[in-house]
C-alpha cells in the first residue's frame, strides 16, 4: 500500500508556525527548519524575560527611592525599615513614582517617618 501523507494538515501546521516568524531577517522568516528553531528560541527568551522584567523594574524602583531619600539624610535600607515599622503601606513602585514625579508628597512621607 502506498504511503499516505496528510499534506494539507502538515502545511497548515507549518503555515501557522511561520506566522510567528514575521519580521525576522533572512531565512529565519521563510525556511521552515530555521524559522521553527528561531521561533522556539524566541519563546524561550520571552518566557525568561517576562520574569527578568519584574526583577529589573524592582531594581529601578529601589535606585529611585534611594536617590530620593539621600536628599533627606537617609539610606534606602533605613528608610524601608522605618516605613515598615510605621505601618505605611506603600510599595516600591508607588514610592519611586512619588520620588520622581511628586517630590512634595515624597517629602511628606519621609517627614512622617522622622
């Protein structure tokens, strides 16, 4: 019996995968094996970097808070310790935004701790 190959389904599978390769340079966008490898690698990077983004934003917020509290003679660690002990429930994202965009409100928070 001759070999039966469902070309319609396999072509559709490849076509749907190549849709994700749009915008890639060279053979990565249209050669099946190269494109498939690159798409899978891209998905690995995307998964990894969704977690790395959270870490990098936290580092940025800590840097901004530290720069803001240095003007008031505090370090970041001392400031965060006093903040937690005082019961003020502001997270790093909000504190960093206040330090950058609303210095008066940030000053009020710092003075509430002193």
